[in-house]
C-alpha cells in the first residue's frame, strides 16, 4: 500500500512539473542571468552579478510567477487541452483543479513576499505581472490579436523585471527585446494554428478561428519580415560582438521557416514550425554570451584592483 501511495505521489509531482513546464522556467531563469551579466550590468565582474542576492530574489520571483501563470492557464484551459493535447492533459489531470488553485495562490503569496524583500517597486511590478497573467488566462486569450499581443508581452516581461532592477535603459536592450517579442508573437500565432480545433470547439476567437488559415499565415509572414528591422540595428548600429553570427544564421533558419509555413496544413507540421521558433528563441538567449565571450573565461574585471 505504501509503495502504491509513493508511486501516486511521484506521478502527481511529475504531473505538476508538466503543468508548470519546469524546463521552460529553467531556461528563462538562465536567460535572465545571462542578460544581466552580458548586457545589463557591464560595470561589475560576472561573479559579482551572479552572487547578487537581490537579483537572485528577482529571478526566483519571476520563476515562481511564471509557474503560477502556467497553473492558472492550465486551470482555465482544461477542456480545450483535452482536444488539443489529450496525452499531456491526462497527465495534468492527476492533480485536481482544487490543488492547482491552492498551489497557485501559495506561489503568488511567496512571490509578493520575495518582491517586498527587494523593494516596493519590485512588489508593484510583480503584483501587476500576476494580475496580467490571470486576466490573460481568464479573458484576453479568447480574443484575436489582443490575446496574442498580451501573451508575447507576458513572455518578455521577466526581462523587464531585471531591467527595472539594474535601471539600464539602453537602446540596444530594446532592440533585443523587440526581436524576441516578434519571434514570441509569431510563435503564439503558430500555436493558434496548431490548436485551432480545440479553440473552435471552446469558442476561443483566435485569428485562425476568426479569419482563417491563409490570413494567419500572411500575418505570420509580415511579422517575420518585421524582425529584419531589429536584426539590422543590432548588427549594423550596435556592438553585439560575435552574436552577429547568431543573427546571420537565424535569418537562414527564418527563410527555411517561411518555406515550411506555406506548405504546412496539419497539426504535426505546425508543431514542427513551433519547435523551429522555440529553438531559435532558446539559441538566441544562449548566444548572448557571444557578445563578450571572455567573460566565460576570466569574468568581468576579475583582475582589477578592488
């Protein structure tokens, strides 16, 4: 009996990890630290940035907020996911809706406490972040355009949390953020094409449901062309070190993406496109180290006199 209970508990832990998408949260936390070291705090050595306790609290608060966001999103999407992701949905349902809400509110309380330890500005920021995630999951995601714009905005918001902490508002940062935002917005539209069946049945008025597949592909193509603007600025106007290698390679991937987009018709093909964009986004995050690779070897100002 004890063994059976242990197995059930383990399955529920795995289920909760699936709900909060722990792998995504880990990548975002790493991305925040990489951005802090290579872009936002150029004055201190890398180790000092990594060991900054307030930065740790902000990254932890961001991670917990994202986790709570996935939980409330899963809570509202339970019926839709039965159609769009039946296998994952069965795993997610091992944790009851009541338990999900309990964990959701607990995580938000912890986030508020952690933010207060940093500053009142951090508390206001994360309170607003939590509210926006709930409002998006409850209302906005069911509407075309505004739902996609909000989803992409919420995805890049953790980076504005550390931007607020370091108070560095360089133009190059917004060029990076714009490129990331456009890729995430494109991915959101691909997800809508991928999940159109469940969205239609559950009355989610997404762009594919309201305007059709062809119009969705035209909008995606337009967004992809818009990414050329921040890429040009980053390569031609700003100093991004060896990261320009990523942008040149990224353009090749984007061309391949567009050729696959206009041939795609099935859920499997849209999932492939989704994964291409996810790879491009994650690769971009880790390519930030190419801005100043020497930091990986000796750290910023490691030999300077303190």
